[in-house]
């Protein structure tokens, strides 16, 4: 049992951006939880039991009941602990719709475009993939203005839904920048986002759960080696 | 005060547009329907959904909302009559989960059956069946995914009713049979019979023609490899 008498467990892994989303949300709400770290490459009994449909992390287990899918968990946290901490989604229906729209955009379009860079087989394909990513960042820069209304976060004065949806990838993105030389958040191209990146990473709700860039680089290299080994073993 | 202006940009056949029509029907909200030509997108559509240029788009007092599930949540928060999402946060999370599962897993797997040929149909059916079995398991004992009345998850998964009947007709196979899927079969009937739902279904003969033509075109382009 945790401090507040609530039983909150999070099944996850330190490197997963989707897990980081949940940790940020719980931190914002000041909710204590037990972090149950999955071993890389092995799915625990508890994971298979609590997420039989997808068998993936993160899974939030609240008073024994599992909630799955990261942004659904974030909304759940916002609703259950509505009286604690800042609102992750504002009370205004249109604002909420705007934030949900952009969170979907990040998940359905923008982050897949980032993944496409590493999957590109030719230099041409890679260049095209990079172009897509930057086109998306331009849209996100505009979204930042629309959602944040001149304040420091997509959520306004405090971290909100879209901040969490996009910001969770920053460790991964910084690692990719180091390994490829591509600068995603360029002051010249997307000044608002470039400043937001630093502000977000420095926030007290994020600091402790955002992996260090060097650790992510190490992890990424380990993954690359694993995939190469698996590919050549075929 | 003048009545708020409400427009729905959509097409006659889109299952995602249909979700919004069902929700508007359930909430008893009046609106103007603007039929879009996807091959020739209107300036209005490009203005109201510049990011995706897709339907449905709800325009409420000049403010546009895109992405069908986002629109459904907006509607429930704006028009409190006949709520489609439950009040309990855990039940809400479940409703959202099953809607997402429908869109991300069921729909593509059923689409793969539709676009398959020959023996590949059988393979695609196995995959689709796995997903449908999961839905069957979730429904067990319930009239609707939402419980006694139709809700968010039912509206989100409602495309199954239309789509499956179409595919079964075009491919001449049975995807959801009563023996293997007693709950899902019952749900399909209960859903269709819910007030206002069936009237919104696009005309079956027009859908059959459209999807038959679509399948022939898809197979023809593939066949030329």
C-alpha cells in the first residue's frame, strides 16, 4: 500500500517513451506508485495477465484493475485524481478536442515518421523521411501556438496532454540527434518548440523520469546490435 | 440567442462519418450535413481539416473538430443529453480502449480479408477471427459493450455491423456466425435495432456496388504484377 492508501502499480521499463508518459502524469498529480520494471525481452506473468490483448507496457494497475494504452491511462489519471495537481486536459470541450487531436497526430503520424528514418534503406528514402519529420514539426510548432496560447507549454502554464504525448519521446530524439547528426528541434526552424524542449525536460515532473541522452544512445546501440544479429541469423 | 451553427462534413459511405451521425441522432441535435467529394476536396474541407483533409469534420459555431473519436468525446462534453460515455473513470477507460482496439486491430484485419485473394483469404480470416473472438470475450453476457444501453464503444465499433454484412455478401463467406460468436451476433442485431441506428445506414445496394467495384480495382492492380 502506498502513502495515500491507494494501490497504484505501473508495469513498465525505464526506456519506453510510452511508460514515461504515465510517470510524468503520475508525478504531475503527486500520486505515489510502485514501479514494476519489466525485464527487456521477457514478458512477466503479471503483464500477460493484465494486458492480454496487447501484452505491452505501460499498464497501470489501480486497486487491482488494469488500464492499458498510454494516452488512455493519462486521461484516466487526469479523471481519477482530478482534484490533485494541475489539470492535464482543460475543462473546455473545444480545448480538449484540440489537445486530443494533436496527441493522435503525434502517435499516428509524427512519431511513425521519425521511426521511418531508421528504417530507410537508401539515402534518398532517408532524406525523404527526414523531410516528413520536419514538415510535421512545422505543424507542431503551429499547434503549440494554438494550444498553448502564448504560454510555456501546449497545456498553457503547466504540462498538459500534448506536452506529455510529444515530450515523452525527447530522450529518444536527443539520442537520435547524437547518433545521426540531425537536429530535430532547431531554434531557426521551430523556435517555440526548441525552447519548449528545454523547459519540458527541466520540469520537476519530468526530470527524474527522462533518461539521460548517453544512456539512451547506449540502449539504442544495443537494440541495433540485437536487430542486426537477428537479421543475419535468418 | 440564435441557435448554434452545427455542420457535419462527410460522405454518404464513410463508417467514421456514420459514427457521428449516430451520436447526433442519439443526442437529438440538429445539424447541416455537407456531402464531400473525396476525389475533389472542397475548399471548406481543406479549411476545416488542413492537417488530414479527411472526413468527418464537425464544425460548431465556426470551430472545427476532426478525428471521429475526438468528435465523439467533444459531443458528449457539449451535449449532455443521453451520455455516450459512462461516468466512472475506469469504465470510460474501457470504452476508449475497446474503441481503439476496433480501429487499430479489427478494422485493418477485416480489411485484409476484403483485399485478399484465393487462399490468402483463409489466412486473413484467421487473423480477423482472432480479433473478433477478443470482442466476443469482452461482450459475454452484455447486451452492449456499454452495458444495458448503447454507448461510446458500441458507436465506435458499429462499423462492424455494416462492413461485415457487406463483405460476407461480396466474398460469399460467413465471418460472424451465431455458433462461434453468439454474443457478437446478438450485439449486431441489438445495435441495428436501437432507435435511429438502422435509418442512418447507407443504402445497402449502393454500398455493395461501391465495395464490389473497389475490390475489383484493387485486385486488378495487384494482378498486373
